[in-house]
C-alpha cells in the first residue's frame, strides 16, 4: 500500500534548536497547561504519536505504560536519553499511516505538533482509531489557520490565502494549517466524538515574550484558555475526543501487527520480529523497534 510522504526528523537538532534554544518556553508552558486540563485520570497504556525527543512524555501522569512513536530513530534515541531506563516506556519507529499495533491495544493517545505535517490527516486518524479501544481518550493538537494573526494579515493583504476557507493551507512543504471545523469533521468521520476544545498560545508573539516574565505569561495563558477557548482563534488548538468503535482491549500477548500486510499478532521477538503471514522482518535495536517500510 502506497502511503503519503512523511516528514522525517532523522538526524535533526529540532529539540535543541527549536525548544531548548529557540525561546519557546512560553509555548511549552502553554501546552503543559492544556494537557493538565485534558488528560484522563487513571492508568492504562498511552500511545504518544509524534513523540519526538519525549518533550511531553513526562506529563502523562498515571499511565502504567507509554509507547512513544516517531518516524525518526534519532529522535527516539534522544527520548530514551531524556527519560532514562524505565520499563514503562516502549520506543517505536513507524509511519503514522501504517501503525504497527493490533486493534484496541491502547487506552489513550496523544498527537501533538504532528498533524500539521500530514497531507492525509484522515488516514492517520483512522489508523489511530483502530488501535484504541472503545471509549479511549484521544488528545489532538493542530495548527489553526483561522488564527488572529492570519486574519489580520489577510485583511491587510499581507497573505493570499483565506483563513476562513475550510481547505488546508500548505505554507511550507509538509507544513499545514487547518480550519477548526474541518478538523472536527475529520474526527467525526474517523470515529471520534469531540468532548472539549482548548485554544492555546494566544500570546505567541516575540514582543510579548520579550516584555513579560514567563510566570506572568503562564498566568495569562491559564486565564485565556479558560475564557477564550470557545472562540478558537489561537494559533494552536487542543481537542479531547472519545473513541467510538467496537474495539475491546486486547489481551497482553497481542500488541504488534505487521504494517506491511496487517497480520496480527506479530510476535515480539527482538532483535528481529518476523511476520508469520508475509514473512516481513522488523529489527529491534538498542531498545527501538523499527517498523518503517519505505527506507
């Protein structure tokens, strides 16, 4: 099955250049506040889609197990170094369009700063739904094209694309902004019921980050998330939804599936996992399972 192109951060210094040295402390704090409002309580197994270097992983409190998925093995290696040796974490390199998991193995999932790299979001959302069991919680973040800055730029002829149009806009290759109504339609079509919306990062400007201390920005962000989330005019939107499907939790021995042919269960036998149906082989090296097919 041919799938859309993937934005690959293999070998990238994204974590260091963008987050650690890129003056993004406010954006990171804003996402932390949103996650505290949206994350479910209790235990279970969470799937972190587009986990990168594990920036948000430590915020998923209460889960017995967390599987970090990213297309880049180098990002996952950084996540391992950041999180330390802990059996609760599993690291998987895979294509979000061909997830290597059996139906209904996760009780929750997150996809943060990932949807904006996807040219076929519906396919990725459908794959996500299939590996979650019924009533599982899914937290999705996306880049909002209908944000205040883009609206003013459009009104003053500083940009050509219309922020009120429901079509996605690709402003850089494999970097998309989406309309809020469109994202909600995709979720409904792929088996999710949206429960809550939080508008995030209204204060994302260089000027405000220069003049306001971070604690003040955190306080203002908290207030804005509580009062203006209904409007959805911020650059980043978080949605909490619940899965509506017929999948029931799988037993603990059924976890992986073959992304090449869809067969499961796929026996977890490092250093090589072999599909019993198509005989495709998948390496597991240095604690990272590699299910990528298009290398």
